[in-house]
C-alpha cells in the first residue's frame, strides 16, 4: 500500500493558457510551474506566488486550490512524518480558504480527500483506519457533488486499489472506477483555462499499472 | 508621437507608475536567515520568496502607502509600512510557539493519540499487545512505572496501591472502573479501548485539573464523529457481541450489546478453581455525539452491565471443606460532556457523570452488599492569551454515596457515608520560547466529611536539548480520601497525601524513542490502625516513600514490519501504614519489572503476530509461620503471551491468543488459615492464577458499505 500511495503525481502539464488579464496571465504561469517544480525551494516560491494572488484577488478559489496542491507535493518531497504533516495541515488550511469562496465544490472536496489519502502514508498501520474512512468519505462526497468530475473518480479508484492491496485481495473495484474516470477525462471540457484539468495522464498510468496486472494474474 | 511612446511605456511596464525595487533580508530573532518566506506588498501580486541567505528582491509599481508583509509558517506575520525609496530592509521574525514545535512536558506522562506526532504510544497498541487481552490497563502494564500484580489486573504505579490510580473519561471520574472478578483473579477494565481516540497515562506529577489519586491518572478521550456507517459482529470463545454505528450529517449514534459466558470454555479447559456458575455478563453501551457548531461537540455515553459468578473456595485449614462464594454486580455509568470554543481565545468544557454500582459478595453465610452512587460535575474554561501564555481554570464537585450492609448468622450491620469533594483548580502555561516551557498549577479541595481543606501545588518545566531530545522535571502534591472500608468505619478520617519529584529525559527519533525517568515519591498522612474494624485505633501518622528509575525503548524502524518495545522499572519502597508495625515493603510492590513486547506483520500470510514477555521480581507476604513481619518472598513472576490476527478478507478477521504459553505457575502470595493447627502452625495456600493458560479465539466480521473497513484496528 505504501508503494501504491507513493505513486507520485507525475509531471502534469496544464494546457496552454491564454493570457487575457493579469490574473489569467499570472495563473497561466504559476499553474504549470506548480506541477513541474522539482525542488522544495522552487515549489515554495510558486506556492507563495499563488497565495499572493489569492489574497490580492480575494474572490478567486483557484489560486488556493493550486497552492494547496503545491503543499501536497511539498509534503511528498519531505521525508519525516512531522514535516509531511506540517505541509498537509497547510494544504487543508489553504483548501479551507478556497471553501469560503466556493463552498461545496467537488474539486476542493476531492483535493481534501487527496490530503487524507496521503496522510495514511506517514503511518499506515495506525492511520489507515481513520484516514481511509475520511478519504473515502471525501471522494464519495466529491462524486456526489459533481458526478462528472473525473478527478474525483480517479482518486477514489486509487484509494480503492490501495485498500484492496493492503487487504491482499483484488482491486477493490478500482478498475471500474478508473475506467469511468477515463471516460470522463475524454469528454471533459474545463469551465475555464485555469479550472482544474489535471489527472488524465496519471489515470492512464494507474490503469496501465493496476488493471493490466489484474488481467495477467 | 509622444502619445505613442507613452502607450508603449504603458504596455511594457504594465503600469503608468514608476517602478520601485524592494529588497532586504529576513532572519529569525537570533539572526539565522529564513528560507522560503513570502515577502510581498499587501493586496498585490508583487513579492518574492527568500533564498537560502534570507534575501529577497522584487519590483513593484505600486506607490502609495505600501504595506510590506512577511509571512512564513511557524512565525508571526510581519506587517511593515514602506516609505518610497526604502533602503534594503532587515526583517526579523518571531517564532510562533505551536503544538508542532513546542517542547512538551513529558515528566510522568505517556501520551497516546491517533495523530501521534510526538507520542511514544498509539491507541492501537492497546489492542495489539499480546497478553493485554485488549484491556487498557493490561496494555499499560507493559510500560515502565507499573508493577505487575497478577491477581488483580489493575494498574499499580510506582509503589502505589491499585486504588491510587484513577480513570477519567472526557475529564469525568469513573468509579468502579473494573469489572468484578472472583477473589484473587484479575479483573478487566469495563471500558473498551476502541472507544478512545487518545489517552494520557500519568505515572506521576499530573495536571491540577485532576485529583483524588495519589499515584496516577489515566485520562481517556472518547472518539469524535465517525465517518461511516458500519455493523460489527464478533463471535468469541467466551461470548458474542454486535455493534452498530450510524452517522448523520452532524451527529452519530453507536450501540453495542455483548454477552459473555465462560461456561463452555471452562468445560474444555481445566481450571484451578471449582466453578459452580462460570462468570456471565450482559453488557450494553450507547454513545450519541452531536457536532453543535464548527467547533462545538456534545457527547453522551452510557454503559450498563450485569454480571455474576459462583464458585467454591476450599477452606485453607481443611481443603476438603468447600465454601460457596458468590459475586454479583449491577453497574450503570452515564457520562455527558460538552466542548466549545468562544472566539479565538476562550474555550469551555463542561461535563457531568453518574455512576451506580451494586456489588454483592458472599462467602458461605457471610455477605456484603455495597452500593455506590457517584455524581461528578465539572466546568473548565481556558484562555489562550497568546501563543506563549495560556491559562486554565475550573471547578468540580465529586460526590459519592456508599451504603454497605454486612450480614452473617448473627444479623446484619449497615454502614454508609456521603462524601462531597468540592475542588477548584487553576493552571498556567508559559513558553519562554519553543524550547523552554513551564506549567504551574494549584488545586484546592474541600471535603464535607472532614471539613478539611487541602491545597496542592503542581509545577513542571521542560527544555528542548536538541531537535529530538528534551528534559523535563515535575513536582506535585496529591491528596486522596483513604480507602472505602476506613471511611465507612470513620468518615472523618483525613485525606492521605503524596508528593512527587520527577526528572525525565526523552529522545524521539523517526520510528524510535527512548525515555529515562527518575522519581522520588513521599507518602504522608497515611492511615494507621491496630484493627481495621476499630476506628478508635485510627491515626493519620503513617508515611512512606517510593523511589526508582523507569526505562523505555521503542523501535519500529530497524526491523521490517516489526515493532518492539522494552520497559524496565526499578522500585525501592517502604511504608508504615495500616497495621504495619514499622516501615516495610508492601505486598503489592516488586523491585524489578521488565516487559518486552514485539509485533510483526507478515504480508505473505496477511497476519500479525504479537509476543509479550513480562517479568517481575518477587513480592513480600506475611508468613505467619515465620518470625517477623512481611518476611516471606514469592518467587519471581514470568509470563510469555502470544497472539495472532489473520485477515481472511476485507471483512473477516480471525484472532487467537494464548496467555502464559509456557504454563508457568506464578505465585502472587500466600493466604493463611485464621487459626493455627495442633502443631501451632498456620495452614497456607498459594494465590495463583485461576488457570495456567488462557486461550482465546474469535472471529470478527464487519459489514459496511465502505469495503475498506474492518475490525483490524480493533484487534
């Protein structure tokens, strides 16, 4: 399970963003930078910029969404449990800021579930019970809020697989969920160029890794 | 043309205003540069992140009344008004003292929580420790500072008697926390470890919020709202239970019913005791939790049980003569607690608990019926003045009514008392920095029976000696009403007193921890008497001491999928109390206690194995056939216990355990006949376990929509 949860989000290039204003321009620069930053210094720099944009705008949830994503990546770059938790706490605080601007949002709920899922990695034996419950609850809520959100399905599939692996039986319905995510990614039309659109590539990778393996067994 | 140039400038610069460069350095108070600080002009995108030297530099087109913000996790935010053409700035940031970085006062305390940032234990450890039989005190008995007293199953801490440890659930005192058991057989805690999200086991020097315990406080926090609906069914060699959890938007309900009957087990496995009716128990738990607001939580918990057993005890002098023994108990406990934050700085906690316990015990024609009614109310407020200073103040009333009826052939005799302990407490916490913290508190108690007042100070301090290590010290005074039998005979007997002095060193690495703690405990005002049943011989002049060293090492890093810990306690104690003719080591104290606990998960067979070895050196007993007092010494105690949990699939787990695998006949002491035989000798009998081994088998089934959940963490 550790290994599976440790599958890190690969490099996700957001589609080219048209700069049609200072906000879009700044986001267009920082979103791909957040996904591609390779050192914690570079990532912290991007997160700081996103937080500045969020604070200056005041009514946009996207900067906080990506800043929170940045904290998840930052958490992942650190080794010690205390450091990992510190950045995951920051990710949740940042998601909470976005929640105030856009309550009951599927993307934000899915990201929150992602944080819970990554918490398990710190200490699976002790935390598995509590955080797997929380992660499942978040992913299921995210799906309920927007049944068409491919990321909610993708993350739910990852969680199902990780849990089933821990228990040592099957895929836990992961392939079905990931296949649904695949369909949704194919038909996805982001609301705006800066709306979340990541996940298609890692979903494909997860299908290749999990579902091929299932068939060959 | 000029217009065109203006336009180009505008396009290039994005702003008609002049460009200004802002640069400088950000450091800690100590001058250490800070890396990663977000430095920016308030309300704009303009800013930069500090580099490894703490330096930053950026340009802004804003001009008027600029405010520069420096923001960094773990530090207080800095807001600086900027004038035009500022020189390079030097910004010093002050560290925030937070839960994450603050030194923790660990003298005397073992903390366990699911979050487990600094804890040496997890709640899960309680249920996976072999030999503990999923019993909270059973698992805590593998920690240093405890002495194995195998015939009771209770927590005996640092030379203290079992009654000197008190249990608190959500801040409320629990009376009669152990299920009844046959004479000299271990009892279990009534409270399932699965109920709790966190616990703090204090082996001394605990907070002023708690009282009426001379040695130790076991502070348990019940779980908050669960996330999923589920139903659990357990089928065990000793009984069965079914529990269900329902979650709603802002509340949850959990219920459990359990039936235990040892008859089939005793049929199969030979017992040292002759049972007429094996222990049987009906037990029901209900919990209702409501989230009253974003930060508020209201919890109700109730537990009710009925148990009884009957056996025959051989007369010590004439083993052929057997006397019937009956033990029966009806128990109800209700606990309500409320917690809420009021603004950023104030918090409030309030609670009420009610306990009713009716114990009936009889030996032949002599019987004792003891009824306890306990009532506890408490209110606590806390005030967080800043990240460095916090206060806590509260008041509580602990009431206890005990009525006892003794009956024999000659008639019956009734005694009783109503005790009301009113207490108020105050505690303040001060962090000079994240590495140096102090706590000072005081607890005042008034007892209606003695009309006496006690004032007990509690002081502690902790200092971080390195990123992973710290030292802490604690001092405290503790008062407790003497044992029930004494108060029944003489209600105005004054409280007994203990003073603790503790020094602790702790090292916490990633996956490894080490603790060493030395302590000195002084007992005063202990009750002395010639005859327990003659109150005219009572006096509060008894005293004693306990001193020793506790060691603990835990490691789940060195060996793959393997977690182990080692505990050792050295204890030197003597008391002059009860009917002791001088200072002697009491029968419940052993000089050396050692535990080794190991757990290993083997992926290939989806099973977790656990092994616990416990050792305790011999204890004193009063040998009536020898000269002197308490001159007897029992052999050392050894126990090797083993458990295994096998995950059959997501929803089914099979669990097996064997306590005392080697079948060692541990002797806890000796009982003597009341009168000598014709040779002038007293007949004796060893106090031993009711059976050499205890074997348990269980199948645990979970039904949940969420396929990821099972009872694994419950085992």
